[in-house]
C-alpha cells in the first residue's frame, strides 16, 4: 500500500502506558514508510527520547496553558 500521512494526538509524552503505546505505534508506522505527526498539548515527557527523529512533533499548547491543569490545558489547546 502507498505511504500515508498519519496524525496521532496525545496530551503529552510522559511515561504512561498511553504515551508508550503512542510512541510505539508512531515508530512502527514510520518504519513502514508512513509520514507520522504527533500532535501534543505539551511537548515534554520522558517518552519523547524514544520517539523516532523522523516523527514530527507539533505542540498545540502555549506557555500559558502549561500553568493550567490537564483538563483545562486540553480544552484550551483544542
């Protein structure tokens, strides 16, 4: 099949099961030739270092939103 452009959305890349699985999925899809973009509210977290350098990370959160709790930051970013 032809390579696809795929976007994955996650709040952040902290070391939770969700982030680990998202990073594994992004890396696996990228290794199969797809163009992957991880869209996150916060571009921090320890799982970031395990993400392939070919995966694009786009943060939609702002510095102001970092001061908000997770639910409020998510709503503000969206």
